[in-house]
């Protein structure tokens, strides 16, 4: 399916029309027939909660009221994240959750080009500063089971749109960790501590460059934070994060 998604993205318009005639395009969320491949039907679209300003300047947590361009949420004030900034396309839940789960676990990788466009719009300010786009990596055993890294597909789609370089193997997950599901922030941080590394052969290519990390979901930020810390220690000038969705809970 990943190969099919990449092939479709490279097809000229007439080729896409021929492919659509054989495989009628479906909504990325509910699979109802739609007018164009890689799109979402109108009812599903209206159920997605897209994110924008006002938000925390650091982590992108949405605010109900505008508190100023440099305002920080309570979590970032108490526990500053290891990354510089994070932004997300939409709130994780409902239709957005279905999109992510279908993309991540359901082989519905043909959504990658559309998701790349959404990421480019949501992450404009981060992309302007980025020298390199990197996906959050999967451990090789999990990658073998899943057959593709959804974050790498997103990073590749975003790089194709923005002409920014990407390197799917620069950051590696060296330790297979249990799933983060059901863990609180502290447990998630412990779970991924020391789980990432930059191979020595890639250090020169990273030194002094600003990195944009890409992933499908931002929950507590533990995984992205550990990736950012690893990249910073390896010589990155700064690390931002851009995700397709993020979990939004009331601030405690």
C-alpha cells in the first residue's frame, strides 16, 4: 500500500483519472465515494477540529482566548519541553482519530499526499526555519511487523511539497519500547528514555542544522521530547515538531 501511495502521487493527471476509474476514490475517513482521491467527504470534514491560533507559543496547545503571541500554557511554564516548538493539524478524536488509525494500522497509506499538504499549511512557521525534516523512527522489529513507518510517509510527503531535505534513517530507535498507550507522562518519559540515537556517520550532516520532527500524534510529548534531546546532543541547532493530530485535554 505504501508503494501504491507513492506511485499515485507521481502519476500525471490523465493517469490519475484512469486509476480513479478502476478504483473509485473514497473518503479517507468513512470510505464513502468522493470526487477526488485523497480527500475527505463534506460531513467528515465538518467533524474535524482543525487547530490554529490562539495557542501556546511553545507546544501549540489551543487557547480559548488570545493571550498574546508569546503566551505559554501552564504545562510549558512548569515543565518546559525538550523541543523548541510543536504544532499540529487537528485535535485527535472522532474523525481525526479514524484518519490516523486507518493510516497507521489499516494500510490506508494513500492519504499521505493529502496529509502532507495539511501539515505544510499547519507548520508554515516551523518549515520556514527548518533545514531538515525527520520522521520519528520505529524500531526495526515493529517496522517489520507494520511494514511501513507512518511518520516516514508523512515526512516524505511534506518534503516533496516543500522541497526540504529529509533523511528517514538519520535518527534511529535503538531500543524496542512497549506501547505508550495507557501510560501517564512520567511513565511515557521513562519508557522512551535512551531509546534513540544518531549514528556516527550522520553527525556531520546534522551539525548546526534546525530539524523538524514529524509524527502522526502528539500525546504528552514524551517521545518527541526524547527525540529532540537526542538530536540536540548530537549537534542539531534546534528541534521543532509537527504532527498530524494532537491529544487535547483540559489543563490541570
